[in-house]
């Protein structure tokens, strides 16, 4: 496995060491976990933005959307364990 060197100030290094000790890990393991979590979050954010961009493009192309009241009612029914029909997308004002 290749090695990467990072430079961190003494204050952050001490905080990492303390947090790692509280977590029952070495500072090395703690830093690796932090990097992995940050990368995973960045990937999730990227996927979220891709879906949002696709949906926005679809809205612009079709002009259709689901009114908030319809979406809210659907979500509330789902939270009660019901299986309602998904609300239909329509042109605002239509």
C-alpha cells in the first residue's frame, strides 16, 4: 500500500489523537476512517446532485411537476404504512 504524507498543525494533531483514543483507535486508523467517511459523503453528495440535475432538466423539458400538497399527502400516507398511488406530475396551474 502506498504511503501519503500529510502535514497538520499541532493543535489538530492533538485533537485527532484525543478523538482516536476516545474511539479506541490509533490515530492512523482514525484518520483513515475520517478520510473514507469524507470520500463517501462526497460521492453521496455527487449522486444527489446528479439526480437533482436530471429531475430539474426533466422539469424544464416537460414543464410538469408534482404540487407540494399532493407530494406531502403521499408521503404522509406512506409514513402511516399505506400504499397510495403516486401523485401525477402536471403542468403548474393545469
